[in-house]
C-alpha cells in the first residue's frame, strides 16, 4: 500500500503552528529567542504571514518583505520549515478606505467598515486583483526558498457578501444551473405565495428584509457561496501554481461547520487542513466529546481519503469559549495523539507565542507572556514534539474503514432550514454523532462520506436523517444494497430532491421504498417532555422527538411502538434486497437503541476492531496501516486508569517495548502499538 505524504520532500510529522514575526518586529531579541525556543519545543514547522498584509504592504504598492525574509531564513537555519500563508484573511486599512468595494455587504445591504477580519467580498475584481498582486510577489520571491513546504491560503474562509457584484454573480450561477426561469420556478415551487420570477434580476439572496421562505433559493444560495468562495480561492492560488507547481496548497477548514461545503472545497486543495478547538472539560464527559472530535478528524481524512493536516489546535486554553478552561496535564498529549490516530500527519497550533495586545492575547500558546520555556504548557508541547519524532513509521499511512457514515452539507442546510418537525433544532449533526459513537467506542474505523464517494468500498453505510436524496443518491444506495452492502437509514429518509422539492408517490422517494420494503405515511414530532417506547429483543427503549408511522411492504418488522395510536406499527425493519440488507429505524432514541442496532450490523458483517481486547468505556483503539504493519492507537479518555488485554504480541512504535496480555492504561495515556499484518 502506498504511503501518501503531505510534501514528499519533507517526510516528518509537522509540529509547530501560527507564527507572527510581523507583530514582533520591534523586539529583535524576542524573534531571536523564538528560534531557540522552537528547538526546545521540538517544533519543525511554522505557519507564517497569515494576517501580515499590513506589514507586507504598508502602503499601496510599497512592499516590505524584510521580516518575512528573515523569518524564512532563520527558521530554515534552525532546521525548520515554513507553511507560507497568503494574507487575504485580513486586509490593510488603506485598502478598505481607498476601495470600499472590497468590504463585505451584509444581508441587510449595509456595507461594512474596516475592521475585524474574514470580511471581504469574494467577487470584487479589485480585491481579487490585490490578492493576485501580493500572492504573485510572495510566490516569486520565495519559490526557491528551501524552507517553503506548503501554502496556507487565506484563513478559515467563511461568510457571504450581498453586494451588487455578488448578487449578480448569484444570478449568473442560477442561470447556469437551471437554464430557464421556468425550470427554476418549478424546482423552487415558487408559485407558492406568488413568488414566480419573471426576470432573473428579480432574484436576490435570502435576507431578513426580503426573501427567506423559498427553501430552494436558500439551498442554492448556500451552494453558490461555497462555489464563489472556491472561485475566489482559485484566483488566489493561480500565481502559487504558476511559480511553485510542486508546493502543495491548502486552506484551513473548520470541521462540520456549516459555513461552506467542505466536501466540494476539498476537491480543490492538495491536502485537507483543519482547525479544532474542543471544549475539553477534564471530567468523564470528555469521553463523548472525544468521540465527537474523532468524528471531525475522520471527516477530514475522508474528504480526500488520505492523511490530513491539523493546522490549528490549542496547546492549552482558548479565549473564545464561554469558559476558557486549561487543558489538564496530559490532555494535550492525549488529544495530539488522537489527531494522529485518525489520520492526521501534524500537530500545529494556534499559536506559537501569545500576542502582547489585542483580541487574542490570552489565547493559549506554546510560549506564554513570561517568554521562556519554564511553563507546563511548553513542556507538554515539547513532549508531543519529541514523541512525534519517534512515529516516522506511521507518517503517510492510511486508514482502512469498512463502515461509512453519510454526512452531507446540503442535507444539513436543508433540514436545519426546514419549516416543520422540531422547528428550531432538528439535531441533525447530534444525530450523526450518536450514530458514529458505537463504532468509536468499539474501536472501529469509520469514514465520513457524501454522495460523490465510492460506496462500493464499504460493508456498512449508515445514513441517519438523509432527508435530501437526488436521483443519483437513490441509485447509489440501491446499487450498494443490491451488491451486498448493509445500509441503515432512519426517519426523514428521502423526503426531497436536491432542490428541496418533495418526492411524490410516498416517502422514502423513488426506489428506496422497494429497497427498504416500507412506505412512510406520517412523521410525529413529540414535545420535549413526551416519549413513546419500543421493545426490541426483550428490552424497552425510549422513543423521543420523532416517531414515523411506517408500513412494512415486504420488510420484516423487528420492533414496534408500544404506545399511542401507532402502537404496534413498525419501529425497526429490515429488508433483504439483492445481495444486501436495508435496515430502517423509524424513531429517535437516546443512544442505547442506536448502540444495540449498530452492534447487530457490525456482528452480521463480521466487523471488529483492529485491537482484539475488550475496550472499557473511555478507552478506544483506532488504526492506520501501510499494508504490512498495523498501527493501533490505544487511548484512554477517562480520568481513571482502565484495563484491557490482548492475545497478540505488539511492539510500541515510539518506545519499542513489547506488549502482550494484560494492559493497564493510565488516565489520558496513549499506547501506539504495532504488529505485522
Ligand atoms: C481560528 C483562527 C485563528 C485563531 C483561532 C483562535 O481558528 O484561524 O486565527 O483566531 O481561531 O482559536
Ligand atoms: Zn460582494
């Protein structure tokens, strides 16, 4: 099996983070000491220049690269490498002042003033031109610099602009998609409330002052915003590609954030990079949190089905949660190894050094205001760096998953925006997490996929609340089951097409009724204090939030409701279809039923963890492989020591110790085990 490296010329785990020499130009002694401290912290990669535009171009057309020249040279001389940023995430004041068009316009059509960051127009030809100029200069200047290993384009692209240019671009996008207004009106069902459009110029993005009820419009606007951001990004990277064709390019994503469709965006980057700031609490609730965080990493790995870069995490606290608690001792090592366990080939921080002033001065950093290495956080960072140096064998290795969970941006946008059900909180993402957890706690690798992925590489696909099903999706699900796959879907399956227009002829739409052998007549939304119940294999489970009233039309009924007027109606069905099986769950549970039904699927398909021991609550085991060796990350997320055992003989990758039989993992401990396959 081929290993895949972020940059094949630098085969090391990347350890380091956001470094802002532009802010410290008046403190040469600090910049000098940074080099000494980077060595001590075992840091080898710095992301430089992310918000440095005002330093790089203090006046229009007047450039000063001196701080960056020095940083690139110093870092390289120090044995490190640079992930060089383009500065478009924040622009200089002179630009906003001189060219108001670069400032973003809100949904109320107010032009924003200079300030904050991440607030430019994605369409403005002037902003695009300014970005091209600065990026060209950066790429030309550093194209042969030996420190340069990757491009960090902009920062956490997000948000939308409602200026005239963006609105016009949206209309063009719609013309391309629908061809005719007739088709657009039909898909958006715009005859409703006399919304039929008779001219393209009548169409505007959703706004509290205008349209916010046409679901198809809302969905298309979200898609357009992704596409327009990608278009802006393509403009940004053109000079980088031209001058540095061999340097990989990324932009940092934010997990399951709904700001952009990262699955669409991932097609355009050379490797996926990701920022995450979990709210670790330091108690047993971290176990569920760890599951949620692992799912984010699995998403990022699955976006390109190869190792990803953790571009930002904090070595300790953040400053933007309601309560900015410190990471407890040991938690940083645990959470860093968790990244690697799920396919990450880096541990990079926001931020290297705490700023002296402004918004993020109290955000966690490797180097605190005290300015030396004598801090707990610095020592823990240094230990992570030392450990990463011992994991070369794992670098570039892949993750093999037989289970996949479908989580798709359009589906989430549409459901979150749907009028009906639980109007304000459909809990789509929470439901996905609930369905992911049974694999996580059993130490079973899981991919997080979407409609464009190849379904045939999985034995089990789990698709909770898959409300949007295009014809293509319906075909792919049908083929998957027909060819022997096991599919589990839940309430709200297949209600609308990709434009949020309901399927006619009964839910789930099209052939899915045959695949599952059911017809879903109604869905009951319960009040928060209400429940029904379902008995399955002699155990009774609460049914909460949603109960569908489903008729079996060929499916075997495995469980039924105990109460209300739909007592006795199916709660769980299974249908043999082709060579496979399609399970349908008609209700939401509190997690205990999800666990039991998932276990049944895993058992039927013979899917077990790559670690053979029983995993107690809080311990998990995820694996990577190079095709010859298996690397298992056995991790304890509990605040208590936990025990397990193994019948295999393993060797720890980092300390080369032999492990077999009984194993005790201290609280927050990670063992990195390897054996030949
Ligand atoms: C984001 C940004 C960083 C920084 C961190 C703070 O991820 O990309 O610039 O603001 O948040 O946690
Ligand atoms: Zn705009």
